[in-house]
């Protein structure tokens, strides 16, 4: 099977979605399939290259030249409407590659939707990694005039044009927010141009159905992590940035209020036990200002060191206040036997089983978070028990388990198209 994957960004621009695409691509190649990744070309990146057996083709669209429209010129995300330049580039790629399946992972899908044909050409499978088909901000966090006063806002009850026009400017600014919102609403008519959808969690599937045509087939298959992460953690030397002794609390993720970093810091101040806290952040979001010598703040750490740090922590904290589509960091911590205390939101509910692999607490509640962390620190036996079970549960998110499920969706899409063609004869 030949698969073309569409994603706004790919290595060296990397995040959770891009890691998923990279892991999926390499695993498909290892299974004997061929893979081409199509992404935006940024800066002096090569137009084409092959890495790890995966062909990478970088294209430019009209939107990539609108540098003033992007907060970061190195991350020129695709608009919420078809981009004529990207459409032309994708048409040339598809004609040359002649794939069996096109697998879309981002808003770049909007430049492929118009080229989809139900009766001929490749199948089209769309991955839903977040709430981007329904929400201009992709977060389903409402920050309009009637929202809560804090920056994180509150969970949105569902998309409505007027509400989205009042909310999106909080993230994009007035003009850009209006353009992104209006484009997303107008492009709903294109959502039927796919054979299958894959959502990374029940939460994403449930909140996306409102903007999908009736009868759309949505499979729930989680984001994957690479095989062998636990072995990688064990083989990696102890990172130098860690506290002198193991047994600290740990957080990893973007430094933003939606991730609950401020909630975690307040929870630690309220805890009876106050072990060191390690905060590992990405380049996105402003790092918290911390004067506490017991809190270590580092950014942009290699994956191997993050895994080595998880292995030496006592408890993983995932205090998100938004409806996490999945919660990859919780999986990584569980793979090395760490119990997780997480917010009872979104896809985290499908990862952390309360009282079995960790504890779930109300989002944005530092008192409840402090109590849950204290309860695990007070009970080493429960931590070990939760951790051992967590390790077993997390293995179902490894690529070796997840990729065959995705391949089955690809095969179903191809067979469905063949059946429709026979019915026409």
C-alpha cells in the first residue's frame, strides 16, 4: 500500500501531532508499505528528501507567503479554506505518487478536500488530533465576553458563528480571528469529502460530530508513541538538570495556562509533602516565573532525556484545564511505571483509570490536586501498584499496537471505494 500523509508541519518542526505522523510513517515502512509525507516548506528546507525510508515533499502555498498572518514565520499553518497554491502543488504530488490512500492530519486537508473523488483516485482518511474541525482555536475553550475571567476560559458547549467570532480573537487577534472563524464555518461543506475519519479519543470524536455530515464513519484510535520508549528511558544516563535525588514530581508539556502549570505550582504550595518539582516545557508558551529553589524549569529537552526523567519521578502530574484531546505525556510516564495524577477532562479519561493507574481530579482545583499528590506520596505501595498497572495499560498505545488499527481503516476505505465502483457498473 502506498500512503501519502498531509501535515502542516514535519521534522524539524516538531510537536505531538508531528511525532505521531513521523512514528506512523516509519512504522508503516517497517511493515512493508511505502510512505510520502507532504508538508509546508519553511526557510531553506529541501523541497524533497528521504529520511528513514520516508519520502518528504515540501510544498508552498499562497498562505505560506503571508508571513504577517502567522505568529511564527517558521510555523505557517494552513488556512481554514482551500489554498489555491497548495491545491495545485498537492494535485501534482498526487498525480506523480498515485497513492492508494491520502491520510490528512491538519488543516492542509482543506486543500485536498476539493480534489477528492468518491468513485476514483485514492481513498481519503482524515485524522482528528484535536477539535480543529469544529473550533477555530482547536481547543474548545471559550474565552468570549461571558467566559470566566481567567486566561484559560471554560469548556465550550459547541460552535456557533457569533460565539466563535467573539472567542477566536483572544488567540489570533480581531482580523485574523474573524478570517479563521469565517473560513472554518464556510468549509464545513467539504467535510463529506473523506471515506473515513479517525479521532484520537472519544472526546474528540464526540465534539467533532456536530460539524461532520450525518453518517460519517469515525473510528476512535489513539495517538501512538514509538515502540521501545521504556527501554530508551533505561538506556539514557540520568539528566544533569534533575534534582540531586530521585522521587520528585514531574510535569512535561507546553508552558501555558491551558496545561494547568499555575494550578500545579499552587497545589505544591498547599501540599503537606513538598518534594522537588521538575517542569519540562516546549518552546511554545511563556515559562512560569518561579522563585522556589525546589522547582526546576527546563525547556526543549530531547525525548530520551524526558523519558529518563519520567523514570526517576515519583508521580506524574498532568493538570490540564482544557479538554485534552488525548494526553501523550501521561502515556509516556505510564510506560516507565509512573502513576499519574491528571485532570478529569477530555481524552485523559481514556488513559488514566481512576484508582487503578492513577487518580483523576477536577480541573483547575489546586486543593484537590494537592490532596491527590499527597495521598500517593504517603503510600509507596499504592504508587508501585498503580505504576505497574499503568505500565501494562500504556502498552496499548505503542506503535506496534496502534498502527495495525490504522492500516485496517485504510483497507476498509479502499474496499469501500471498490464496492461503490462495482455498484455503479
